[in-house]
């Protein structure tokens, strides 16, 4: 529309504005849609929007009066869809107070914003024919970044009540049974997600199902402690506890955001099992099974399959290879940061898991295990101690003393190796 040529034109018919004068200023005060000028004009062509009433009639949409008057909601929606995408937005807060007019302007702006988003990128920039891929890091050092980023939360996990009691050998079979029951659900979910995303360029780097999958091992251990009939009930989805549910949902949510985040959970679980998990296994043998390293049963796997990785020949070499693959992952800086954040979250979820087992134990809500060899072994140990205490002390021979010292040295060496792992 051209600039106003004077208030000589005839105002188009408009219900409710019959008493208005031909002065455009009067119309601007009455109709909020025209406060900033004709809503159909292009901003760059009409900055002042000082159009007269007669000029308004030149707009095709207003030739038969106000196109928005006396219209139903459905009719207004259909009418708004005919508005061209280059139509300028209007700020309703700068318009005179008129509730119906403001609602109309808001609806019009919402429609215009929608069609503009369809024609532009998510951030408001013009959509390119081809998306520009983010720059990949030449040396992301993911394993090192996760190790550094999780130091604080790792210490927190080690200081949880359940972990401290575990390391001191103070947990009982019911608590350990609940712990591996929770892990069964978590590993089942994680390994299902790893299988689903195994072809993802980052996930495939650390996908070793034959070497590290733990679901079947946990199932075997549970059957040892509870029996198959009881295990069938314990692994039913309706027995999943709140902490386990949150853990599973977190992994699923991470995969929806970016499957690469799954490696954070894989890292914290599998490398933890291959490292600290071996120390926990020793505590179980010593304090729950009441075994010593000189016992023939020390290397038995009953109830401890979770800690035995049959398909890994050299554990330290495997761990090094795993970290090297993580460090070589082709990710950008943003993804690396997200992976580290997800690793921290993984440790937090594990702390919640430990706390839940502790709370269930305090409330006596744990499922009893069946009678196992550990109970008989414990009684045998007590009897042995009582018998030995009654015997008179005799100095060992030089040969037996030398053998004993050598045995202690071997045990110390093994323990140091396990600590370093």
C-alpha cells in the first residue's frame, strides 16, 4: 500500500466500527491489528505504516470488510492459513487494550512463526541444503576424560555405606543376592541397548558381547543362591525396584539423545567389574564363603560367575585395549562432554543402587537365600578354630616356615596385581 494520500477515501464496511470517522488514527485506536499498520504489509516497505482508511481497502483481504469479524474459530484458522509467510509479526503488547484483538494477533503470530520454522533451521538460520557436520576431535581421549571427570563421584561411590560394608566383608548373603538381582535387570537392559546400537560408529568400538556380557553369569549366580523356581519370580519385571527402574530409564533416555552416550555406562560397569570387582570377589570368598586361598574351593566359581570372564585371556591387556578404543572414538567436543557427564550420572545411579540395597536390608525386606555350602563351611571353620586352640603350640620346622613365607609373598604379589588392575 502507498503512503496515505489523505482521509478522503471511503472506509470499508466493518461490523462494530460503523461510528468511527474516516481518520486512520481512529481506526488504529479501535483495532489492535492495525495499531502498528496493515498486518499484511512487508516491514521493509512500510516502516511508519501511516496508511489511511481508504488505503486499507486496497489490501485484497479487506476489500469486503474486516476478514476476521464474525468468524468462527474454525473459519479463522482456515483464514489464517492463507496468510503469506513473509507477513511481518506484530507485538500485541504494543497494541491498544482489546482482548479479542490480542487473541487474534497471537494466533496470527503463532501461525507465522510455525511456517517460518518450517522454512528455516532450528536456530533460526536459513536451512542449508546439507547439514554441516560438527568437527571431530583428532584425539578425544574419552577414557582419560571419563576417568578424570568421575574422580569425585567415584570416591563417593566407594564411601557409600553398602560399599564400605562390602569391602570389609560385613554384608550377608541376602544383601548380596539383592545386589546381583538388581544388576541382572541393569545388565539385561544395557546389553540389549548395546546390541540394538552395535553398528553405531562409537558403540561398535567397545562392543564385545562374547567377552564381557554379564546377564547369563548373573542368572547362574542367582540360581545358585535362590534356586531356579525362586529366580523365575525374582527376575519378573514387576519386581524391579525404584532405583533399578531409574537406572534403566536413564540408559534408555541417553540412547534416545545419542547412542554414543551408552559407552559411558559400558565403561563404568565393565571396567569396574574387571578391576574393583575382583577385589569384591575376594571379599565374598573370604567373608561369606569363609574360604582361604589354601582351600581347594578357593578357585571354585559357584555363586561367583559374575566375576569370571571366561573369554578374556589377559584381563590387563583387554582393559588397555578397551581404553585405547575409547580414546580413539571419533566424536566432537560436545559429544565428549556429554559422554563424561553421562559417566558421572552412571556412578550416581550406582550409588542409589547401593543405598537401596542397604535400606531394604534395614527394613528386613530382602528375599532369603536357600541353604548353601557357605553355611556348612562357616560351621566347619568355627569348629576348626576351636580344635586348633586346644592344641599345644609347637614351632614349625625351617622347611615349613620357608614355604609359609613364600606363600605369603605370592599372595601379596597377587593382591598388588589386583589392586593395580
